[in-house]
């Protein structure tokens, strides 16, 4: 797992943005079944260092689902050559939200499904939608896609939904 952290000032970005970007952290993930666990540990450590431990349970579930989808679906349909870190996770702290973004080399959009009561899978994007303030995806011009979700910062300033 490769980790990068930085404090940033506002820059042009495709993600929802407030006046100041408080912090950024990213890690590269190997694209194996253990990647979701690595992502949860990264979320726990990062949000705790940002004094946002109350977001850890929900963000850990959201990130786990997005990384699992990237590994199971994004890597399976990619024609990109293998790399050490085919999946990337970024966390962006704004005054009122924390955004997680998971990138993989596939151009295929995420497809929410309706799972049967006894199905063992198919609920991931439903969980992401239920736990996040908003979520969506963007095609990357040169490489795959990024699926992102935002969670409100407790006690943060409020603004209309994006």
C-alpha cells in the first residue's frame, strides 16, 4: 500500500468544492481481496488524524464497498496492463464533508443492482447510497473511472446538496 498525504489549498477539481480544501490523503491498493481491509485501516488512521473518528464506521463501510467493487468489477473488465497499485483511494477533507474517491482502470460505470433477500452480494452501492450524503462517478479521460461518495462532517457548516 502506497500512502500520500498533504495539506492543500483550493485547486480546480471535478469534485464538489468549498472555499478551502482542508486536507488530502491517498493510498494505492494492490487490487487483491485484502485491499478492502487495507482501505478500512487507511480510513481509520486518516480520519482519526483529522479529528473525525465519528465518521470512521460509515466511511469504512462506504470505502470497503467501493474498493471491493473496483477489485471485483473494475479490474476484471480492464484492458490496462497490470500495475503494483491498480486501485487508488483518495480522501478529501472539506469544511462540511469528507469525500472518498476510488479509482480503477475500467471505463465501465458502476451498476447498482437489486439483490434478492437470500443473495450474498449486490447490495454494495445501495449501502453507499444509504450511508453517504451523495455519490456518483466520473470517467477519467486517460484511465478508467473514479467512484466517489461524500459524508457530512458532524457539526460542520451546512450548504445545499450538490
